[in-house]
C-alpha cells in the first residue's frame, strides 16, 4: 500500500475547495451557534455502512476528510431555511467540483488513483449522516434538504455546458458504487468515467469538437421515484443553451465487454436484489411492476445511438457489442419469455437489455423524456465491463490492476462517445 501524502496536500485542497461558509461563518461574530446538540436518530441502511473504517479511509486518502469533519459546524451557522439551503448548495457543489478536479488530476489530494469514484460516494454519505443528526433551532424539512444536497453534490446544479459555436454537447450519467454488502470496497466505473469526463473537450470521429457534461446518480429506487433522473436530464432536452446534442446513460454491466443496449424496458423486475438502501422494487421476473409516477410511454424504447458506427470502430481493449436481448410477457400470455431479437408487438416489458434494475430504468426514463422533448436527439444506454482487480487482502483499498482497469474503461467510454456524438 502506498504511503499517505502529507498534510500539505490536504491543506491545499481545503484552501481552494471548501466553501467560504466554513472559513468565515455567517454568524461567528456574535459567538452564537444556532444548533442544539446532535440527535441520536438512527442512520439509514446506506449510511450505516459508514461504521466500516475502510469507508473513512477512502475519504481521507482522497483528501476529502475535512468536508465531513467541518460540515456539522457549518450547518450550525445557519439560522433559517434560506440560509441552510444556500449552504447545502455551496457545499454540495464544492464536493462535486473537488471530485471532478481530483479525477482529472487538476488538484492534489491523497494517494488514491485520481479517477477513483469512491471518495465522493463515501464523503457524501458522511455529510448526509451529519445532516440527519443536525438539530436546528428552526423548522427544517430534512428530506427536502437532503435532496437538495444530493442534487448539488451529483452534478445536477451549476454544471452547464460552456457556450461555443459548433461544439457538440454530450450529456451522460453514471452511477454510485453498489453491491456494497458483499464487498464494501467496490467502485463503479460509470461513476469514475462521469467524473473523469465531466467538462472535457474531446475531438469526435468526424474531426469536430464535443463537450461532455455528466452527473452521478444514486442506486436507490426512492430517488428515481422522486424524479431525480428527470431533474437531471430535462434541462438538457429542452431547447436553449443548456440543451444537449446527444445523451446516454452509462452503468456497470457484464464481465469483459461493453454493450450498447438496443432496448430499455418499462418494468422493474430485479427483486430479490436490493438497492443501496436495501430496498426492493416489488417487481420480479414473474410479476414486473411499473415505477411509481413514471410518465406515459411504450413498454420498450429503442436506442437511437449510432450503434453500428460505434461497434465498427471501437473494440479495444474491450469488445463493444449491440445487445438486443429483452424479457417480455407476449401479448395474450402470462409467462415471461427471453428473446435475443427485441420485443414482439403488444408484449409487456419484464426487462430490457440492461435487466430489470436501475440500469435499465435510467435508460428508459431518460429516453422516454427524450422522445417527449427532443425526439431528434440520439440517445441510449452504455454498459461498461465489470470493474475487477481489487486486491485479495480486504484491508487493501486499491491496487495496480484495479487502477489500470478503471482507467481503461474510462478511456473506452470516451472512445464510444467520440463516435456516438459525431455528426451524421
């Protein structure tokens, strides 16, 4: 294991990244603290994993420890709902921007590989745990405040395209790590790619320029039910300076290959596999369900990304395949059927190529919205290979193979986008 960098790196990070609210509290002059002692409210299932010391080690080894340590005191400087909302916006955006800059090697911070997405995930959870314990002396809707902080710290706010004539605008989403009860050290290469590519200018396959903007979404059904996907994508599908020219969702998929998913299905059907909050969707293969509040749309939505051009051009270091698999309940039937050539007319969706979990649902939600607001735009879903290479020793948080694989996957995501976003 590499030695930790010295305090100088952490100090440099804090000076340039932490919001000014901490350095100069709004109410420090009169010595008042608008806060009661922290409550002993139980943490949720996702936050409870913070008890594992490896989660805090990931935060510290990225130089993000002071975000978590200083956040409770910052909350206690606020004396109204408006003040705490501004503070959450500021801190959330600062955490997002620090994570992006670190992922792109544009700032020092710790000894983990720059592209590691795990520090953002665990720092955010530590801060939401502090928000849960915070006891203000004014009424506060904790759920609404957490949603506000989540949006800001995931790139949903203050993350607009730069206006430049002729530059293609590419909007993508990645995901948090998941499956953490089985292996708490897991990362998610789609989240890493989002951080490494956010704000990047790239040269497309046709020689023109493109700009990528990205968000990282939670692996939680409740956030999808509350419309986070629509909040993330709607501004980039409406006409105006924020609009994208291409959208694609990205998630971790199958071992050893990239897949462009041909079809996204309307249903949830992944139970008994839980989300990061250990919640189930209520949908199984035999009894698929539709997400609460999902807008009207067909049972299946087909990709409009140029799959042929991508698969013809990008095949290393991992093969890129078009996946046309679906699971459906055919018209007039009651038993699910797996197909390799897409859905049949009148069938009910059970699973798209991305299954019946949130990978499939993010593709369906974003492309349902695209079909409604900007049907001319190319859009779809890309599955990355499974990120492998963690050391066998469970106390080692990273290793050379893990870091090489993470970097290689991001490089190939970029190559896919270079071909998917080229003008045709």
